[in-house]
C-alpha cells in the first residue's frame, strides 16, 4: 500500500450532509477527504476533482468523460440504491469499481410506498382539507373507495424494496402479483406472490407499486400502453425512479380517467417544476424524493460510503459491487 495519501472527493447533493463519519472510516487508508458542493456539469466535476482516487456521489452524473479525465479514479460510490447517474458500462471498460449502498433504506422506501397507497385509498389529504374547510362527511360523493383487503396489488420490480413492500401489503389480506423477469421463481414462491407479465399486472391490479431500477429497458416502462390496460379505479404509486413512468402519458391517462389516481415520490426532472400539470390534480399525491428518509437510515450513509471506499483503496473487494466484471480474471482495473 502506498504511503502517499489518496484523495477522496464527496460531492454533496442539493441538501448538505455531514460526512465526518466517512472521513473517520478513511483514517487508516491513508486518504484525505474533500467535500464539494453539488455540481452537475461534466467539466465542473472534472475541474473540482481532478486528482480523485475515489468519488462519493448522490446526484452528480459520473459520465465516461468524467472517468476518463480522472486518470487516478479507482472507485465511485453512489450514496443510495440506484446508480443510473453512473455510466456503469464505461466504468467497467475503464476499470473503475462502481459501488452502491442498497440495504440501508429498504424498509423506509417500502413504508413510504405503503403510506402513499393508504393515503390515496383512504383519501387522507382530501378529507383533511374538507374538515379544515368546515365540511364533515365520512364519504366522498361519487368517489369509489376500495377496501384494500380482497383487492389485488401489482408490484413492478421484486428486488429488495419490492420484496419488503410485498410482505407489508400482503398483511392487508390482498392478492399480490408481480412482474420481474430477473428474479428467480423461488422468491415469488417464498413470498406467496404470483408471477405475471407486465400486461397482465396492468389489467388486474387495483394498486400498482413501482420498485424497479432505472436503465434503458425500464425508462418509460410505465407508459401509455400500460395505462390503457389499467382499471379506471386503479391507483399508481412510484417510489423507484422518475423516468420509469412517462409523466406526459400519466397526465393524459388521469385526464382520460384511465386510472383513478397516482402518488409519486420521484419525478422525471427533479426538483419537479411548480407548474407541473400533475401538481394541479386533486387525485395526485406528490412527495419530494423523500421515501428513503429516516434519521437513523440517513445517519449510516457517510460511514458506509467511507468503509466501501476504504476497502477498494486498500485492495479489498467492497461489499456491494455494481460491476463485478472488474474483478474477473484479466479484467482491466485501475491499480492502487
């Protein structure tokens, strides 16, 4: 191991976070840590992190251009589950290890998705507003409210979070169906979840909860064709990634009463524009990409990121490698 301190750059998200625990986890490497305010442009990222051995990023895009320019870069750690901001194929080709932290807020996101489903089903926001306005009525005239128990819940993406959501919603005595072509049959059977095609899920589900990663295959996966198949009484919940849902198609579907409502924690462009048409609809609940949040979960992030960086910089394999191909015999990997 070299005695020369290696340089770890933490690029903050729009909201600042204390990364002291990250720095503490790097103390034995040796490595020095520098935090950088949120930057989005490729040239600015390169200029601010030119001598990086490691990057820790939340929202800043790590492109082929960035990784090619940072010649000493060995590892990129994404502070959450999704890694769509990182060009993983380019990283693999260039020998850069990509790491995510997939297990910290599984329960939080599953809980948030369940909360959104319940809030729409129970008309929580609408009823709250009515009471504050002086109205007092247990029901909403002409507005159907499903019972949840006995209804069908469809899950798109049965990974860690989708699995946690499946366990929670099954406790409401629902029929749970799911679409995920990359998950083994044993998981479906263990959860008591029926495997279905995406088309069948759209047609059968009273509630659809989206939990898939964002990639070329899933971008706008939930779009016009999906909405055409949905029940007019059905509800859509998305806590995965904004571009998985085609928002323009969703606006048209809601206007055409192809589904009854939607709840979105993630958006195609974030922060969502104040004049976005979905924000003007009473049957839409909007939250600001907050499903992951709980104080205990967020507090773990800096330390976990620091530990993963330290593993790579000391020649160890990190716990959560997104591109394991870089560890294949003969594969290119940037030396320490």
